[in-house]
C-alpha cells in the first residue's frame, strides 16, 4: 500500500534517515517512491496500515501519515486517479463523520477557493455529518507549488492514518527544562538522535559526554534505560536545587536513569564488555575552549602528588584531577574504538561532529572495521555545519579481522590550537 508522509520542512537531511531507522527498528519494509529534500510530501510503500501507524508513532521530523488515495499534476488528473484507486472504498465511509482540509506548500488559496476545491470531491458520496474535530474520516488535499507559482505543480489526496510523535519536541523544550547549560542539545535534535540510535524499551544507552543530560533524557523518553558520564562533574552535580536527576524527575522518567558519574572516555571506569545497546554523544569540539582529557602535560605526570602533610592529593575531598590538551581527531577514533568494544551486535552509535564550510578545515568521517556507517546527516549554520554520524556494530562474523584499519596521523603539539587544526583559520 502507498502512503504519504507529511514531513516537517526542517532538518531536511535528517528526515529520510529517521524514517529508515524507525523502519529498521520495527522490522518494517519501507520503499521510498518519491522523496526530495525540497518537499514536505514523501510517498512510501508499506505492507499494511498497522506498519504505517507503528512507523509514524515516534517520528519527530514528520507530522503525520496518510493513505494515498490519488495523485495528479492538476485536478482533473487527481480526480481520475482517486477514482481509479479508491472507488471500491467509498461505500465503507458513506455514513461516517468526515472532514476535508487543504495543505499547501509554497502556495495558498482563499477560503472560497479552498471550499470550491473540497466540494469538487462530492462524487465520492460521503453522506455523514461534517465534523471538524475527531471526525471518523479525515481527508487532506495536498498542493505543492513552485516558488511564486500561481498553480500547484503536483496534487495528492490522502486519508489520515495517524499523527506523529512530533509533539514530544514541545514536551522537552529547553525553555521549559529545569536544568540546562549553554551546550545542551535542543530537544528536537536530541530526540532525532535517539531515534537514529534505536533507543527503545529494554535497551541500555550511554552518553560519555552527557553534560546536563539531553541525550539520556531523549533516549529515556523512548523507553531506554540510560546512564552517562562527563569529565566535568559540575555539569552532572548541577546546583543545590537543580541537576541532571531533577530533569528526569521533571519528565516523570527518573526510573529510566541509572546514574551519572565523572569519567573520561580515554580512562573509562566502565567494565569492558559488549553490553551497551546504544551510545549517543556530542563530544566537545574544543572550539570555544581547548578539548582536554584527564592527565598532565608535564613529564612527571605519572607520579602521584604528595601534599606537605604526606597525604596523597588525589585522595583529598575536592580534588580536581589535572587535564591535558587533546586532539579531536584522536577523540573520534577513541569513540569508535570504545563503541566497537562495548556495543552489542547491531547496537548503534550516534555521534555528532563538526564538518567544513568555506575556510574551515574539513574533518574526515572516521571509520572502524567493526562499525558500518548507516547515515550521515548535516545541520548547516551560518558559516559552519556539523554532522550526525550513525554507525551499526557489525556481527563478528561480518567483521574482516584481517583488514588493516587506516592509520590516522595526528597533529603533533602541546596546546589545543596545535592539536586541533579546525581551531586555526
């Protein structure tokens, strides 16, 4: 059966990968018959209406899904296609309450023109009452225009099957969240990231750069059990009346948050074994301040610091461990190594990283023999952009253990500017 997905016209490069990820999560076969980043109307083929409801239920970048009743380049061809496709269904809805709406993209009609368009479908013989709220049959006419054109270039008629999960975007809006910071990921992209990573009930998800917990919260919304860590314990502990835990309490999902702890991915305290179902993260790029990891840049870094009273400094309350500058490219490879050693079979890693625009130095997409790159989504800003990379942990039987991993040459240096080329222009 063919369906029309009404997409949100935002984050265009994320929309198709999100639908593909949700189809894979629910084991749904999906075929894209018509899709373009420039259009909010996507035509897909699914095996059943139940599959359509399951697919759209948690989509963030869609508004709803419709059973496609017809398409055309003008209204005569649309009416002909509607008749050919659905005439046998009209009797089923003859006595139902119904409504018609019109959804125009890059064009609009006056109220009287809209009424004329809707009344032209009277031949379908719906005799039930017109009911604008909670109608049993909700039909929508979709019109897509070329920019500044007076007539639409393509038309569709669809029967509403179900609305999407996009309302969660407002539920988790950062403006309403109790505890955030300047680097908290906005709710929409956090939820999309969780979808691409296949967060779901019965799964364990981890964010090694959790900050104020945007990703663990998004994963918990979809039912996953979450935990996280950060090199800066202050972001986890928060203030006396608000912290990461208070965010989970605010949304009623505290039962899905295991804990947060202070840790550095290069010195993780997690037991090395493949038990994580997903890893979601937005590692620090080191643009505003240099990227750092635990350790000391001094030659004597391996020696424990002894205080004047003979006690070890790192055992004292309030001890702040030393940190040293680190290369972002090396951090990316560390994340992939960590994911390969911790993810279960077919577990997913969803990781953000900067990309290049104009004069910025482009960062290559990292690879790992045990991880398959599933999708690359790009969020463009004014003068730069960033990418969301999604990987799948391959089954061991599909990993070529003899294939050498490409060796990356990291920039030598002792400062953040020397170690990270994208900080220099």
